[in-house]
């Protein structure tokens, strides 16, 4: 592995870790501001969670699935909703599909959306057989003292900034540095991603600059940064390194072309890789007429781009259960398509 490859892996890891943490900070902030009203309503409506997760999952890219993972980590949405989002997404390949085969991309989005909701409803019905919560999850913290958790204390903002602790200084410095690299184009990738990250970083910067010291120390630093940052970063970085060596020593495309009879099974197995790249092979093969639409659907159901990497960091058990379900669903849908269509 050369320096350039390590650098690219590091940058991608920074981006994923940063977005997941920003979502956690925003969710924690909204929860405290609303005193938990919004997430309590969502928690009480599991089938609404599933529909909500399907819409987030079908959004092109991985940002929607990162959001669902953050909600699952905070015990706001169920495992059924998590699986729904992972089935509905097919990562950054969505942009390539809409560019190459827009009509088929729309049809594929509709199919995986329906399959995702149907699967989510089934899991919810038989929920006792599946993990209900992330075993490493951290629920939200509440306080009866409204003053301590009042997140926008008018008249005290300037005083807070003058007496801010090292946690706030570190967070503000990190966010300003992150925003600077976004603005000069060193982070963020495509324009739409950079704009999304920029909006998120500015929102979090506003939160970190205005909340009271208690919120910084107990919620943002103690609840989110200390408990999640290192684990998400290390697992994401390790997964990217593993994928790098896997792709360096195995010619996946050649393997597929020499085993057309096992194409469906191969497509499902390759979908296990938490990476966007391998799925493009099946898109290319479909466009060239080498594989039927059913196999592209199966591959789309199983693979989830980078969306599952934060889940792998937070809950290996949930990741394994989710992938096993996706494999079964993807293979079943692909087999039915090959047999009857």
C-alpha cells in the first residue's frame, strides 16, 4: 500500500466519521431542545419509522443511511427501520445509474423501496426474533433542570465564549479547520457532497458556539465524542484498508465473467463488501447486456455503499444480522426475477 492510497483512505475515513458525528450532535441537540418529544413520537410508531427509513435510504448517496445509523445508535429507530434503509439504498452508484440508465434507475429505486418497506414490516411483525437495539447504543440523557440544558441562553452567549472550556475550544477549532478544508476543496469530493458537509459543519459550529458549558461537557463531548469518535474512525479506516487489499489481489470482474451460472450468488456475496465500487461492475455488465435486470436488483438490495461502515463500528452484531437478512432478501428477489421474468 503506497502513501497515496493511505492518504485517500484517511480522507474518506475523516469524511464518513465527521458526517456521522455531525448527525449525532445535531440529533442530540434537537432532542434536548424538544425535551425528547420528537423522538418519543417516532419511537411510538414503528411502522412510520420504516417508511421514514425507506425514504432516507432511497436518497442517492450514503448520507441518508448514515442518518438512520445515527438514529439507531441513539435508540430512536428500530432494527426493522435500520434494515429497511440498508435495503433501500444502493449508495453513490445511484448517481451513476441515473446518468447512464435513468429510466431503469427510477424503476430500480421503486422496486428496492417497495422491497425495503415490505421487509421492514415483516421484521417488525416478527421483531422478537431480531435484535431490538444496538448492544452498544447510548440513549439520550435528560435533566429536570431546564436552565442547565437551555441550549440558546440569550444574554449569556458572549459570557460563555469568554469563559469557554478546553472542550469547546477544541470542537470549535476542529470545525473551523474542517470548514476551511471544505471551502478550498481539499475535503468533500463532488460539489453536492461538499455543500452538504459545509451546511452540516456550519450548523454544528453554531450549536457548539451557543450551547451552555454543561451541554458541551455532558452531551456533545461526554455522550458523543468520547463514546463514538475513536471507534467509528478505527473501524471505518480498518474496513477501507481491508477492501483495498481485497481488490488488489482479487480480480472481481474477471471472476464474475468466468462464472455466469453463479452470477446471482456472486452478486449477492460481493454486495457484502461495505464499499460503493464493486457494485459498479454489475451496473456495467447490465448496461452491456451481460446480466439480466434481476441480478442488478439483487446486487442493489444487498450492497449499501459506505452506509453500513458506521454500523459496523457501533454494533457488529446488528451489522451481521442486517447483512444476513439482506443476503436472503436479495437472493430471493433475484432468483424470482430470473425464474419468472
